[in-house]
């Protein structure tokens, strides 16, 4: 019962956030999982990297969407950053410190 109440409170808080803050929150949560992956190899680390990959693929799709009204220079910069992050995740052992730094920088820019 307490878990249900906590979940409802969290959802209400998230709904009160503006969209940019919600996006920053997603980056922070994925970054937290990557930080945990620094200490733990195995399924948790693999899941964190997979979640990060999905996040950056979604970001890239959002930037490329015709309705995106960001300035062209900003779009190009974000796409370049996204390509670097996605390329890093193709490595057998991605540099988690690099991925964490990129996520933290983007979350800070969104906040």
C-alpha cells in the first residue's frame, strides 16, 4: 500500500514538472544506473547501457523530427554529441565515465 502511495506522489510531482525538467529527470535516472554500473558488471550494467542507448536514440529522433523548433546549429551539435555517445556504446566495454559526463551535461542544460 505504501509503495502505491509513493508511486502516485512521484507521478503527481513529475506531472507538475515542465517538459524540459522531465527530460532532465530521465537523463538523471539513466545516469544513476550508469554510475551503479561502474561498480557492478553483469546484467545491471548491460541494462544501464541499453537504457542509455535507447535514450540517446530517442533524443536523436526528437532532434530530427520536422516539428522540432530548435535552431539548426543546436540540432547539429546535439546530433554530433549523440553520434559520439552511440559510437562509444558500440565498444565491447564502453567508457561509462564518458557516458555519465555526457548525460550530466545534457541534464544540466535542460534544467
